[in-house]
C-alpha cells in the first residue's frame, strides 16, 4: 500500500466477531476486525507525491502519536490485543506520509524495521498505563513481559487459572468424546513474539517464564514455576502435589490442598527456614504468593520482613498491578490478593 502511493491515516477496531465462537473461548483471539483508513498520497494536481522523510523525525514523532492514541482507545473500551493492532494505523501514518524514509547515511528504512519500533512504543505506552507510571525501567524484563502478556489477553475475560489448561489436557486423554477446554495464559506465537520484541525479550531464552509449543506460547502459571522458584523438590514440598501420570479426582477442596501443602512444607523447612529470595522482583513476588497459598504465614513473614523483600517498593507496585491483571477467580488472583492483605500488618 505504501509503495502504491497510499497513506494510512488511522485505524479502528470494529466488533465483527462473535464473542461466543469456539475460537474465542478463553483465548486472546481478536474480538474485532481492524479497519485501516487510507488516503492517496497525491499532489493537488492529482500526481503521485514523492517526498523523502528523515528517520530521526519519524522516530521522534512515533512515541507522541502512540501516547495520544492508546488512552483514547482505552476510553472507548478497546484494550488488549485489539488496542495493540488498532495502533498500527496512526503509527503507519507517520511512515507512509513519505514515499521513502532515509537515515542520515542515506540508507532506506524498511517497513519491517519501522514496525519493530512501533511494537516497542506500544509496549512502553501500555506498560505506563498498566503501572500508572511513565517510568517502568526499574522492573526487570520478566515482570514487564508478564504484565503485558496478561494485559494483552484481557485477563478479565478469563475465569480460570492457567492450571486449568493442564487439567483439560488430562481430561481429553480419558474423555475422547469431549472437546478439550482451551484456557490458560496462551497467545498465538506471532502475537507473543511481537509483544516480547517490543520489550527486548526473546521468548526462546525465557524458559522460566514462557513455554513455546508450535504456533502457541504460554505464560507459565505460578504453580508451574514452583520448581524453578524453590528448587529441585519444591513442587511437592510447597504445593503438596506429587508428579502424576494418571488423572486425579477433579474436585479437590482448597482446604485439603493447603493442609497437604502445609504438612509438606513443615517437614522440609521446619519452623524457621524459608526460601532463598529469587533474582527478580517477579520471582520474589511469586515466591511470596506460593508461601501464602501453602499456608506458610510465618515463612512468608520472615521472607518479606527479615529478608527485606517487602522494603522494595517495586515488589508492592508489581503486586498491585498484577492483582488487576490476573483473571478473577484464578489461583494467582487469590494468592496475590492474600500477599497484599498482609502488607499493612507487616508494617509496610
């Protein structure tokens, strides 16, 4: 379109997809079709306009355009994946108003190179909206990726924890007549790659946070990160669950799970020892969430107070943001709310 002499002047997501179609159930499928508005790049006499843009000017204008556009989309109720792709039109207008964009060296800038900067600008603006703070530099890449991932999914539309996807896979093995339930924090790989690219993260190099399988990528649940967070045998020790090959009863009360977890944790840690703090803010928050889930109140207190984890303002900032992003009714939502509920009582 750009080479043919067209300028993209805007884009609007229009609800054209059925919300209850199978493809959209508990997934990040777009709810809208993004319509891009185009105008011919012409001179007053109707001839094709040929102008060369300066790469520095284009890059300087891009963040301002995204900053003015995304809040407008949010006010209209356009968030998540729809908002990301709806920003393409305004961003492309800056680039496509010229027939060619050049760097100071005279080298021509490709559209693909420009789009990398677009995803970065969109990610940065989305993060500033999520954390209500223009400066998110203090947060490590794994925290920014997790927040952007959940925001893109539109977490409020999902009612289940990421663990449900594992149960659904097991159900499908025994109940072949029933369609497997698709849930969890899953995105199409291409969309996930664009998000990660904008944050400077390589999905393939982030196995402790993301699992890539074929054309999909899944943000690991807190339960799936337990072994990484606590050590070799931590999955059984902290959660009270043992590796299983056969399907266990679907209905198991939360009380029974926590009781088993507390007994296992007591045997391993005793009354004093707690986990070794993780290397990032997200790791430390997830560790605190697991301790809360396992009923290890004293261990969590020592972790936050004596280890000084709770003195880091980024810890509570991230917790406050994730409580708004995790799906309502999910384990993660309950656990992070539980940690936040202890904040005042612990003196923070």
